[in-house]
């Protein structure tokens, strides 16, 4: 029997145990619960109770709440296979905050086995809230960091790809904030939780907010959707979070350079743009109108109009409709269906459009290549060599259309010849087929019906008769007859398609030739010293050396007056009058 410890020794060992238990508690992460374990072989009951009497008040646990029941539990006879348990709801202290909506309480539990005493004290865990956030993105809103070029260089012109959306597209799903609930710690204190906030996003023009409600009508979050087709403009804070969003179909940019990047590089952007300056190597491709002060070596492609103040060296402007430029120098301007209007100067440039106009007193036209079907250059000074291709594009288009017409006609003849050849083969195979009836009289009626149907080429009845014949005879002759009919059946539709193509090309050719008959050319102004005008009419083959239809030069003198009028008709051809 172990001798009883003195009060001093009990106190000393209780101090050691208390210190060990305190270390166990400080290592635990959860503020709502704590657990300690005591090896009973190392400490007698008196030491354990003394240590707990010293420890528990540190955590606002009154000794009177647990000490007597725990002492009784420790002194009981404990079965070797089943620990004894104790559970006590602790009393509240007078200064404990009970204002929380929870039922504020703490529980003291003890489990005693022959070897160990485990004590747990727990309050109520806090329920943590969550701030509002973007739950899901429905489009690629990340910034591109550029693409890798050969040699390891980075093309930072791609740094800002504006996301493009259509009207009605979903952009983001924003989750509402979820408020948490305070907890109650094991030492009798309220566990505070931070007050959550909604996602701070400013919803701008072109974006609508649609609530997402549950079955009870409570909003779980909301969708942000595009109200119009355009580009998505977003603002991010210093942490990269999106804090504002809007959709625009009109973009104003001061300078298109590495800070902004290209617009519409891979896909045409469905917007209009107003740009101060487009720098060399940068590109805009949009559906809407373009207005720019300076195009300094940049590129514009638009399915609408382009209005430019100054187009400088290396610039390229391609518009489906009209182009208006005050001055163009060493630039390339193409309007597919509209008019190019130069308001002041045209220098060292290439122009192509159905109609080109420069009507300006003392306007300057120097060393250009011009291709058009309507040209009006009035009041201009012409310097160096200006080459004009009058109607070339229409004749190129006519040549292509005639080629398409010939291809359609050739295909139609091929189908008609094939049809004649197949009909000849069919007659031979039908003769062979009738011979089979002599060996099987049951074939006589379906073969006779088949031959009669060839007069009307009723393929529905033809295939019914062939099916009847196949049930009685499956020789190669029957298979050949079936194959020929299947080939013949397809030919009328092919011929019809060729005829439709020919008719369509004829309509397009008629419209094209009407445009040819309406071509016009007016050049009025002055040739400066060493100035030359070269006019090529009709189809121009750049691979062959062809003399101009008209050459006008200054003859060594300056400011020589020039006046040329030109027209075309299919009856008279080109007429140029000085």
C-alpha cells in the first residue's frame, strides 16, 4: 500500500501537474473547447484534485461546480473495460455576457478509466460568416500578359484584350455575404466574429442585376448580365479584385500603345472608337465607326466608317464603308464599298475604293497609286508621279465572275453528258435484266413495270420494283441496275444547282456592268515641275509591262494646267478627254 503524501508534498506535485495541464491547454487551437489528460499512475487522486482546484479558476470554472462529483468518481471502483463518465452544466458567472442569441452555457465532462482521467470543457463554437464575393465568372476577364514570339521576345501589344460580350450574356454570379454567429469559449467569454460585408462592386452602364432567389423567396445572390453588345470595362483595386464593371459600345482612348494594347486582334470588336493616337504596330478591328486624330503607323479595320485627321507613315486603314482623311502620308487606304475623301494632302500613298474625292483649292497630290471607278481630283497641285488605275477593280471582278460562269457551265455540261452515258448503260443492263425473266417467270411483271417507269423516272415506283426483283434474284445485273438508277436520281438536282449558280452570276454580272457604264473620272488642277499623271484604263496585269492609256507631264515647266475627263461604256469603251 502506497504511503499517504504530506500536505506539502501534495502541494508540490499539484503545482507540477497544474503547470503541465496549462501547457496542454495553451497548445490547443479552438477557443470553444479544451481537453486535458492525466496519467493516474503518476499522480494520486489528492494531487489531481488539488491541481484542478488551482487550475480551473483560471478559466472561470468554479470548483464547487465539479469538485465533489469528480472526487466521488475518482474514488469509485472502475471496471477495466468501461470508463466512468461525468457531465455537468456549469453555472454562469454574474459578469458573463448572456446577450447572444445562443443558449449560453458551458459543459464540464470527465471520463475516468483505471489508467487515465480525461477532462473536457466546451462552450459553443462560433459560426464564421463570409463576405460577399464573385461566386462564378462566365467570361474570360483575366488580363493577358502577352504572347511569346520567336527568340523569346514578348509581344506586349496583346496585354489588354478587351472581353467582348453579346446582349443578354451572363457576366458574374455574386454571392451575398453570410453573417456569422458569436460563440462561447470554454473559459466563459464570448467569441466574437467579424461583421461581414457585401461584395463592393459598382455596376455601371450596360450591366443589369438579376436576383437569384430560393424557394422561400430569399435572395441567395445575384447575376450580372450584359444589357447590350460591346466590350467589358472593369476596374480593379490594388489587390486585383474587380470593383467596377460596365459595358460600352463606344470606347474613347487617348493613345493606343503598350499601356492599352490592341483592340479586336483575334475577333472583330462590336464597338465604335474615338482615339487620339494609334501608335506604330498597334491595331484596331471593330464593327463600328472609328474616329482618330493621328494614325502613326498603326492599323485600322472597321466594318463601318473611318474618320481620320492625319494618317502618317506606315499606317493602314481598311473600311467597309467611307474613309475621311485630312492628310495621308505613306499610308494605305482601302474602302471596299464606300468613298475615300481626302480633304487636304495625299502623299506617297496607295488608295483603293469605288469612289475617291479630293476637292480642295491648292490641295496637294504627290506620288500616289490610286485605284478607283469614280475619281474626282479638283483644284489640286500634282507633284512627282501619280498613277491612276481607272476601273481596274471592276474588270478584275468581271474576269473572276466570267471564270465562275464558265465553271458552272462546264459542270452543267459534265452532268448532262454523264446523264446521257448512264442512260445508255441503263438500256444495256435492262436488256440483260429481261433475259432473267426466261429463267424465272415471276420476274416478268416487276421487270415490265420497271421498264415502264423509266419513261417517267418515278424513282419511288422504280425502287419498289427493284425491291421486288431483288427478292427473286440477287445477281450482279440487278445490283448494276439499282446502282445506275441511284446515280441518275442525283443528276437533276446537280444540274438545277448549276443553273441557279449561272443565273446568280448573270445577275451579278449585269449589276457589275451597270457600274462599269457609270464610271467617271475628273482631274483638274496644275502639274508642278517634273509632275506626271499616268492613267491605266481597264484590266491591269502587274506582271506584264503595259503602257498607260494616257500620260500627262509638266514638260519641264511648273504649274501646268491640266483638265482630264474620263468615262466608259461597253459600246464605246474608255474615253479620256483633255
